């Protein structure tokens, strides 16, 4: 390695550690019922954009989780082999009602995707039950190097949850921090598509209590949403009135 490259690497690592030390520790739940959490559909009401989901797809966003079943096809079989325990099914629409899912073989920008998403609980040593790792089913769960789906708040009676992408590293303002990794997310989920501003503010406050800047999230609309596309493991057919990106590739 050239001396200049080594100096740049050391300097970048030092700056990153320095920035991280300014960020408050993010604390996931000590007590968490994973079975209950994954028992029903979640509706996202606020979340951070990612390379896989721009603001254009912040409509009718839902998330569902089911136990992996290797007999359901190659993707779930791969997930089981690669250390995951759950199948993830994310759904979103653009403003024209075109559906995009985590089972699509073509992404929002037209590029190919590696396959479906899976999740594993307590993949890494020291992970709590409330700390999961989400990744493509065809990749080893430990390829992420650290868990990336931390449940910071969850109340089934309220029907809300706050999920973060792990420990923040980048200071923003007022002592708060964000993520340097663009794929690290922040979500406020509800069991209902009906928006409750008081509850959303309550869970944004929990983000602040964890030193996370909630301004990195944007609103998700659930207006004018028709019947949601059933998960990929369902035997029902998707609604015919809306196009899906997965139609451009082979089904999973």
C-alpha cells in the first residue's frame, strides 16, 4: 500500500471514530416478543430514504414477516441456508399506483436486484432479541458484519414501533446523529394505515431520546391505497389493476 493511501485510510478511520464518539449510544429493547412483532402487517408512516426506495415510493408502504419455509422456493431455501429465519415482504407504490416489492428482480431505477429479502434474529454475538439483520436471502446473514434492524420501541396495544439501523455515527445538530451508510434506515411503523400524529410524535421523541435525528425521516402516505398486494407466499393473485416491477423478471 502506498504511504499516501495508508495515511488517508488512517485519517478517515480516526475521523470516523471521533464522530462516532459524539453520538449517544442507541439502545434497543431489552425485552422483546419477536413472535408477536412478526404476527401481523406493519404500515410505515415515516422512514428514511435508501438506495432501494426513494421518496417517489413513499406511498402505501408496508412490511410483513413470516417464518422461512425452504419448500416455498429457491429464495427461502437460500435464506435458511444462509442463517436467516424470516422472509421479509416489503411493499410500496409510486404516485401512479405501480407496485414495487422486495421480491422484485428489477429495482426502482431499472437495475437488477439479487433477490428477495430475509431477516435473522441475533445473528451476531451479543445481539439482543430486538436486534435483527436484514439482507438479501442469497447472501450470508453475517455478511452485513453487524445487525442493522434494531427495535427501539414497540407497543402492541398502541400498535406502533420505532426501528433503527443500528448505532448512529454522524453528528447532525443539537447533539443528534444520523447514519453514514445510506442503507441504514429509520422507521415508524403502525399496525394501522390510519395516521395518528400524536403517536408519530411520541415515537419521534423516542428517536431523539436515543440521540437519533428524526428529521432524516419523511412522511409516507397511505391515501388512495387499494387492496395491498398479498405476500409472495400467498396463493392469492396480485391485484390486476396495478403493475408490478417483478413482471419484468422471473417470479420468486
